[in-house]
C-alpha cells in the first residue's frame, strides 16, 4: 500500500495518463480525418463518435459536426454515421444541412427512428407542424411505445389545433411512463390552451412542487392560472422567474384573452405572454 503522502500523486498520475491517452486518440482521429501524413490509426465509427461526443460535451458543436462530416463523407453508406453527423449539425444550428443528411440517412435505412425524429424537430423549429407530425407518426407506427415520439406528436398536434388528439398522445406517453416530465408539462399546457383550466392547474401544480421543477413548468402553471382569471395566483407563481414588468404584461394579456376568447379558442402562437407557452422535449 502506498504511503498516505504518495497516494494523491499516484492518483494524479493515473488521471494524467488517462487524459493524455484520450487526447492522443483524439489527435490521431483528427489527423486521419484531415488526411495528414503519418496517421496510422485504423479509424472506426466508435472512435469518431468518442471524439465528436467529447467536442459536444465541451459545447464545441461545430467541431463535432466537422468531425462527423468528414467521416460521413468517406462512408456514405453508413446510416449510423450519417445520423450522427445530422444530429451534430442540428446541435450546431445548421438546420438545412441536418435536414439534408437526415433525408440521406432515410434513403439508406428508411425506418431509422432517429432520422425521422430529427426531421420532425427541424419541421417544428421551422413552424411546419403538419410535416413534423408525419415524421413522428412514422416512428410511432414502427414503435407505438416510443415515448419521445408520442410526446413530440402531441406538440405537433397542439400546434395545428388538434388539442384533443394531442392530449391523447401525451396520455399515451404517460401510460408508458407516468413520471415523464415532458409529457406532463405538455399535457398541462395543452389543457390550459384548450380551456380546461382546472385540470391544467391540477397537473402543473403537482409538477412544479417536485424537486427539479423548471421555470418553464412554473410559467405554464402561471399561464393556466392567468387564463382562468386568478391574477393573484398567476403573479405569485410567475414571480419566481419574472420581474414585475413582465408579470404586469402577462396580466394585461390574460385580461385581453379572457375578454375576447371563449374556452378552447386560445391557441399558442406569436401573441403569447412573456416567458409562457413552453413545451418540453421532442
């Protein structure tokens, strides 16, 4: 056994060795991808994925996309590599590039759920919920127990005004995983926008009392309370995340909506109160 004073040095040595080995592997991968002379590593997809994942974990999404892009270009028939490249491009904000690669992935393997989900997320980001729904439904048709797809389909259905179907989709996800926060949050928001304020408040109140509750969840509860007419409750919940000016703006918005809209006629859109209408996950 090492003397007590030697143990920290030994541990640091092991950590340093592990880090240097990882960096060496990363450099070799990059050298090979860049075609530098003398690179003798036999690249495989797993090595590339490790380097790209390390870049993603560091927030270097563009670098991760670049690593995947070069490997994917050299392996056009590798659907997994293409899907990895598309995901990295999407994280880097390159939606058009990601969309193109997801489509290429589906040409290689038409039933890849990650490619359908990726395309669906892009359609949602581009405010094209009908097209997004097609992609999510393709995943559900192949795997009716895919919770992410059920939740995402609910979002798309809500955005095109089919709230009853959206709520069925969220409830289907919750039947499979009752504690799924994304589906619970989105169900609560859907109920609120559909005029079922008491149900929405009951669902969202439970969610916001749990450890790890997010501002998004609290503001959806504030929205439900505001739409119902409980301005005091709305202000109390919103105060955790919004300043007085934003709360006052929301109060004016809710008052206008209550005057103009009948239950079920409130839909998410551009004229929404500050920091509300937050859906979770796709």
